[in-house]
């Protein structure tokens, strides 16, 4: 109890060898003050959307943090590095900007999105409210209609056992929890509900998704957007994750058995090797 690194009798505690290992590995990595390069994808994380979710809980299954994490998980599963950006933050240099939900965007947020040059993906409930918590003028997505010319005419929240489907590129995926009926004012429908009604709009560089979906759909959609934006992707196991920093790539294996790192054949390993041990890490140049 309360031993820290040394027991009261000055004998190394259980954590001691782990700290020794971490110190030795950090020495192999070189300069740790190297800033990570800007990621190709930005996720706009909006505390106000979380507050709207808490204040006006329209369905027990809709949780803002869970919605954001699903988009993040899809990107990381494709081996893509991601930056989190606050609403109104600079979006220059990002090839893809994702707003899983942007419930009440202010003028600064709209200006920063307008100043960006990458592809845009808006999730459902975006532009739903004004700063005074009124329904957006002309119905949602309010000021975001500048990018996604769509009108949300009704919203439906569903129990987990009452979902429907969404069809995208000839494949069917799940649609539920939160579904919007949308009227297209421009662009084209790139996905439809089971009754043929539009479920997703594409106009110019912007996509508006009107429903919560399953992981498979988000992986397919984000994979297509990354390809369009020139962002390289991989198909990683659910228990393998990558992160790049400086000239190094880190592979983390969260599985209970070893796995092979998705590294090039000529990789120069700084830590570990091609086979990453269970709950282990490999780092290469």
C-alpha cells in the first residue's frame, strides 16, 4: 500500500521495472520536444453541443460524447491522425474537417469553416439552435446552410430496437437513435433511408449526414472522403492504433496476443520489431 516506486524498506516496488523500461525507451526516441505535425483531419469538439444534449435530452440513446467518439474511432481505425479543434479555431491546412454535431454555431465558427479549404462533414443536429437556444431561423441547419443547402423538417429519436437502414453506394447500413427528415435545397442525395428519402446530402465540398449510423457506415464514408482529399488510410485491426510524431510512427497493440505492425518492409525499428507483443508498442522510422 502506498509504496510508490520504493517500498518503505527501500526495496523496488512492482512499478519500478515499468518505470525503468519507460526511461530506457524514452532515451531511444531522441528529442521528445518535437511537436507533432498538423494532422490531415480536424474534428470540431463543441462543448455547447454537449450542453444542448444535457439540457434538451430528446432521446436517451443520443449522447454527444459517444457521437464524437464514434467518428474519432472510425478515423483512428483507418490509421489517420486527428486533431481536435475548438469551434471558431483555425481550420487552415486540414484536408478534412468533421463536425459530428455543431448544435449552435456562432458567427466565429461559421467564419472559420468558410475560411477552410478542406472537405466538410457535418453530423446530425448541426445548426439546430441559435445562441439564444431558439430553433434556427428557417429550420436547421441554420447558418450552416451556407455550406450544406438542406432543411431539416422533422427529427425523430428511436429506441435501439426500432432502427431503420441507410443505403450508401449500394450497401445497407444501420440508421437509428437520431434520424432527421431533410429537404434538399441543392446538391444531391448520396445516401437514402429505407423508404428512399434522402439521408445524406453532398454539395460542393460539404456533406451533411442526417442520422446516426453504425461503425461500418462511418468507416466507409470517411474512407471515401479521405481518398477524395488525398489522405492515406489503412485498414487496422480494432486493437491496433497508430500515431505519428516527428519522423517516428508508433504502433500500439491493445490485444491480448501479438500482432504485426503495419510498417513498410524497410522500417528502421527504434523500439520493438515487426511483431508487436500483446499490450505492447513498436516504434519505427
